[in-house]
C-alpha cells in the first residue's frame, strides 16, 4: 500500500509515493498554470501505469491555486464578491492601517481592494467591544441588501461587522438570512474565519476567504471527480499554511488557510528530517523553478507567525506590509526571494546586472528548455558553467539545449556589459547566491540565532546546486541533501499531521482575568477540536490539544504567543506571565516585569497524529564509491577558483551508504543536481541522504 502526495509548484508538479517498507517512487511533470489539475492527472496516470488505484491508502495535496488567483492569473479570475459591514465602515478595506509601504516612492499604489466600493454594503447594527448589543440588526436594511445582491449576481459575500469577535450574534443572523434567501451565494462570516480584534485584518481575512471559496470549490470538485474516475477512493487531505493537513471540505470552507500550502510542506519535511537525524536546529532551503524560500526549525518545531499578506510585494525576502491583503491565520514563517532556476537575469537602465524578480515559469521556461524563451535565467547560467547536465534533465526525459542558453546570455548580458559568457554566467550565480543568503540570514541572524548552530537542509530542483556556496558564506557546518530533493516538499505531505486552529479573543489583563473563565474557554475550544478530529476519523488517543495565549504588555500593538498550562488556575496563571517576560526578552532583548501583561487571545491547536512512514535504511559499504558510479567528467567553473576544474559526475542512484565523494564533484539524479564545491566532501548516510561538510573542518 502506498501513501501518495502531490505538490503543485509554479514550474513542476511533483508526485511522491511511499510504501510500508519505505520504498520511494518519484514522478515530476511540468505544471500547467492555467489548469493545475492537469499536472496532477498526468502524474497520477504515470503512477497508475504500474500500480492499481486500490494500492493507494492515503492521498495528500498542496497547491498554489489560491495565491495564483489573488495575483491575477488568467483563467483564475476572482468571482463577484461583496462585503456587508457596519454602517460607517464601508471604506475600511481602503483605509487599512494608513501605512505607506514605500515611504519615498511617490508612484506607489496599494493593491486594489478585492471588493469595489459599489459592492460594499452598510447595515445598521452595533455591538460594543464588550459584546453588548447597542443597536439591533435592521432587518429591513438587510432585506434591501439581499435584493441588491441577487440583482448583481454576486457569487460570494463576506460579512464583517464591527466587534463581531466579541459577540458574533449579528453576523450569524446575516449569514442565516443570506443562506436562506440567496442559496446560490457563498457566505463567509469574519467571526468564523478570524474571531480576533483589529477590524481591518479580520474583515480583510473574510474578504480574501470569500473571494477564494468559489475558485477552490470548483478546483476541489474537479480534483475529487478526477480521482473518482481514476478509481482512487483513499482518504484525501490538503496542506494548510500552518503545516497541518485538512479535509477538502475544510479547505473549501476556509481557503484563506491554504494560500501558502506548498511552501509549508517543505518546512514540515525539514522538521521531520531534523528529528529523524538528531540534528537539533535546521534551516530549510527550498530553491525551485520560480522562487527560493528559507525557514527555521528549532527543537523540531517550525517557526510560525499569525499573519500573512496574500499577494503582497516581496522586498529583500519579506512581504512588504500593506502591499497585499492581510490574512490572520497561523502561517509557517518563511523568507522568500525571486531566485528560482527560472528567474531571469537582465541589465537595468543604469547598466547594472540584475537577477529577478521576473521568472520564465513553466512556459516557456529557461532558454535551455528550447521552448522559445530568449531571456537568460539562473538555470541557463548554471548550464553554461558546466554544473548541469549538458544534454538532458529528469533522467533523460527532458532534453536540454546549450546553444539557446549561450545565445540568450550573449545577447542580453555579454554584449551590453562587455563580459565573456563565463563572466556573465558566474556573475548571475553570485548575485543569486547573495540574494538567497539574505533570506537565510533573515530566519537566523535577524532572529538572534547564530547560523553556525544550524544544519542546512537543501532541496528543490536547484537548491543542492547552490547549497555549498551559501553554507560557506554563512558558516553553516553541515548540509543535508535528502534522497529526493527535487520532490522534498511533496515528501513533507507524507509526514504531516492533521491540524485545526481555534481562537477566542479575551482582551483582559492578567490581574483582571478569571482563571476559571479562561479554563472554560479552553475547554470549549478543546471540545470543538475533539469533535472535528473525531469527524476526521481520529481516536481519542491520537489527538493532541495544544493550548496557547497571545499576550503583550498593555499599550503594545503586537502580541507574542506563549504556552498555556493545563489546567488554568489561580496558581498556574502566573506561569503565563513569567513565560511571557522570558519570551519578550529572548525576542526583543529586554522584559518589563513591572508592566501589566494583557491576554489578547486564547489559542488551541487540535492535532490528529498520523502514522509516520518508515524510511528505508541501508548497511554501510566502503568509503570508496563503486565502480561505474562516475558517469562522465567535464569542466566545471567554480567562482572561488576563477577557473574551470576537471570534475567527475556521479550518478546518485549508484552511490551506496558509507561512500564518500570529494569535491569538486557533481552528483546527478532524476529530480536534482548537487554541486560539491572544492574543499567540501559528501558522505552517503544510512538513509542515503548526502551529508556535506567542509574537508578542512573535518580535519
């Protein structure tokens, strides 16, 4: 029986299947941006060419469809969406936080609201911040709005009333009326998707969710129908942005929770490997065809943030605040840059060589793919430098053309800058490495962590090519390249648990908070979590309920999340305060123990523990690679030596556990290429991962 995971990326769609004995099957096909389910179908058909649909016991999936829809991809146009809000708050989506993302850019324009002003309807009602009803919901007003919604042919409605986090009564009334009178319309209540104070972020989350529901509903319907036609009846789960799996119906109801599902999978896989290999702290480095991403895992736990800006502009690895659409939901914290294999290099008006942010994507792809692109990319530069196979990729399934890559570099980079082709290619790689090193620093140095205490797990089709250069720059002592680096994010889907996040706003200082009331809130959320996990098919002993508080000093604008004791009593509540002081000092460098602490939110993470696959292990053989493992030798340019070095090229599938490979070396496999720099050494461990270290460090 196989567990099958499918990760739809910007350039490739990856399928990984693992059986009960740890045997891996890897399939990689091009993504069809306008029809992402087509890539899923192609990968599944290839797998089912040699296996029965009944051999699949579990299916998991991650997708970029929600992000692509927000970014305006053709054939993913957002449906007509409306907002119903409290009278006087019609313009909240445009007012936002009144921050200027680019202070000195006179021409900067904020993202256009997902709901135009004419489809934002005001309703007379009012709830106080304490949850008291100050003005009842006006039924006549609501009837007029519903009539207008029907006339306009609106597909989805977001309901975001002021202070609904304190009392959702009016939102629930509006939602019930809409579901009764406008049954063809999707409805999202802000108190259901983000029951927090901060009306702008809460309403923005509801609007994003509402705009995405019809798209995700259609996509999931196509996908599930396709699985049925293929005869696949195994349980099916979707990855969320918090690193947990959810059923398709949960993803349809709350699509705002899956906007970063793909990138989250790679960090979860890194956390699993970190624990499996006893590595402690790890940094995940995922370089695919479109972007590169970095995340941090400390003590087996990925770093998480509570907010993300969907469709926002990325600047130096971080999404620029107020440049996109805020979504309040736990997200695995990632730093990202436009430095994937397909990222285009170009010369700006000032004559400077620039890499990104535009990508050649899956179509037409890098120039060397031979599909008509004439712009040079990072992949083209690596090819010209000898680091990539000069004839094919994907084990021979995808032909590579050197001449178009050379011509693109010559015409677009060499001639404008007066460089030879090796100088141009090497410069592109060095600029890309510099950009990617910044995102690794963001998840380590900027958080107060020394990168030298981390292990770098490099994956994605291009990640292992650049890992040695990045580790050298940051002083990282150990690199792990997993068995299937190009499909590692899909592997993360196989080792994830089902997870649901719950939240309740409390807004009380600790000295005014009732321990018994807080305990009741937690128990109510735990009951809801158990019910949901039971519906997911989990037994009680497979459920883990994690309690947390969002806390801050009174007057602060942002919170820190700290563990909550079980049970909450007058004796255990002071522990929360002490933990908050410690967390504040570790994050900001100081604590103010004389200041009162405010509890903002109660959080619960309900986790259904999935049985983890067993990875196959291998007995150690000789340190010397077996005869026939070197498939060729070629000249490869290494920037530190400023020359081409005769470099052996190894077939990874021929390497055995215990083998050592001295740099310089290239290790090729179906889904990725690993470049071992001079003065570095790779050793194959018992799981057939590559453990890459500096030779001088070992000695």
